[in-house]
C-alpha cells in the first residue's frame, strides 16, 4: 500500500480525498484500488479467474464515472458504456 501511495504522490503530487487510484498488472488479470476516503487510505484487490480487465495503457490519469468504475471492477468494457450505463457493443 505504501508503495502505491508513493507512486500516486509522485505522479499526481498528492492523494486527493474521496478519490480512487487504480493499478493493473501487465496481464490485466488483477486490479488494485487505492482509496483515500478523507480519513485514511485503504487498498483492495480484485482478481479475474477468466478474461482480463479492459484497461487503457499509457494514460497517466483517467476520470471515470461511477458506472464506468463499477463496470471496470467487474471486468466489463467500461469504455463502451452509454449515458444510461448500458453496454451498447462488446
């Protein structure tokens, strides 16, 4: 957790309260979420037994809506969510 927090501070300058920072392994099968909830920092991990997280590589920061975040954590193609949270194409 401390290593991920240090990376967030190095890239963004600080860890903002009420923000989540997502990290993926190279294969895209594991996702770590570092959250600053305003009181402290917590870390959670999600691993897919099949498939991969649909992740965009090479971008320093991406703002996600709640629906996009939920889809990403479930392993769904969050980039393809419409305005109503409906997946239009796969």
